[in-house]
C-alpha cells in the first residue's frame, strides 16, 4: 500500500465516489524489491488496484517468491533458522520514497495466522525493523522482516537418532557375553556391519553442507568409532585368553610373589612326597612291587601337573575377566561423557530467545 498525492480527489464533487479500481500499468507504482529474491515465483495475475479519494493505493496481489536464506545446520535436527526478507527500492532514495510498517512491531512479531504449517517447520516469531541504508549512491529506506522458524525434530528422532541409540545400547549389552566365547566377536561384528548399512541408507536424510559438520554427523562418526573400539577391545581380551599358558605362566609367576611362594611350597611338598615314596619304594625288594610303585608315582606326578595347569588356567582366566571388566568400565565412562557432551551441545544450540 502506498500514497500518491496526484491521485487524490474530493469525493463530494464526484457523487460521493470514494474508491475506484484502476489498471496497475496505468499508474505509477514503487519499485519495491526483495533483496533476497533469487527466482520468479508463481503468482496469480491481478492487473487492478484500488485507489481511494485520499490518494492511497492498495495492491492486494499475492506474491510467491523464492529467496535465499543462510541455514545454520549445526544443531540439526534441533535447529532454529532465521531467514530475512528485506524490502527496499533500487532507484528512489529516502527523500523520494520512504517506507514504513503499517502495523506495530509487536503485532507483526506475534502474528502467526498467515503461516502455512507444512508439518516440518514451526513459526516462532516475525521480528521486523526499519532502517536507512547509506551508500555511495544515496540513502535508501528499507524494511526487514526476520522469519524465525524451528524444525520439528520428531521425525528425525524416530527415524535416525533412536535406531542409532538402540544399536549403541545393544553394543553395550554385548559386553555381558563371556569373553572366552567366540559369539561376542561375531555379535559385535554384526552390529558394526548393520550400523554401517543404516548409516549409508540415512545419508540422504542429513543436510548436505561443507561449511561445518552438523552435530548429528559427529554423532554418527563417534558412534561408529565407539563400536570399532568395542570390537578391538574384545579382540584384545580374546587374544590374551589364547596366549601360550606356559610362557604367560612364567611371566605371571615371575611378577607375582604370592604365586612364587605358592609354587615353591608345592615343589617342596612334591619333593618331600617323592622322598617318602622313594624311601617307601626302597623297602620292598620285589621287582613287581617296584614297578607298581613307579607307575603310581608317575600317575601322581601327572595328576599334580594337571592340577597345577588347571590352577594356572583359572588364575589366567580370572585375570582376563578383570581386564575385560576394567576396559568395559573405561568404555562406559567414555560413552557417558560423549553422550552428555552431545546432549548439552544440542540443548545449547537449540535454545533460542525470541528477540523483541
């Protein structure tokens, strides 16, 4: 709406006619453009405007425009966008053509009736401001409207975030599988392959940008890194379980004084037992009895060796279980720290106070 003093008349002199309609191409109209305009939109052709007796011209032609907006996708899908529409004149300075806002700033900011709800975006506010732009060609008046919209994240939470979180929980639960069973490696490998396939299928749902990596991209990458670390940790534990028992036993005994004392006591006991057996075996002179005693001594030595090996195996298995529990606690601490940090960043970037 604009005012042209050359189109004013006294309605009492023209039978009380206070308003008429004229073709738009027959009168002067301001060259108001949208600075963010990038493409012609589809608008209905309304060639007439209303002119009242005071010279006020009203043009109710609706416009559909395609404008450029700088999107900040770092907090996707909890992002809030601020897209501006700047109206100004390209030829007329503020001395020839001035702009003003018809309604109050508060009324415009809180009016959401004209916003068409498309299901994905929610209109928060429409703050506006008037300013004069000073350039080398003169001073130009401009009015800027900021469309503050927020993305509804429910679709992305259910379709992208929730499956990833569930896969991470299943990966954590896989630590309760016995480390000496081969099913843990197969299970973790299946989870990693499934997560990779899911990540590839969801690539088209994420915003494509090269300026900054969205938090959800960091979320996917860190989740995959944690799964790889989880698989590597299980491989290390199983590798320890299959180390040569004799070599590992010598290493463990050499570093564990209690085991050295225990083995020393076992050797003394075995020597005393052998001495008693030899003394006992020296009594009879029958060759058959001597052979029987030798066989019994051999069986006893074999049983003692098996018991010693079984004791070592139990101790080594217990050590591996403790190592597995320690690595699981470290992995759980890392996962909790990562989850808390990511949640805080999402909350910080998605919080927004509407300007007044």
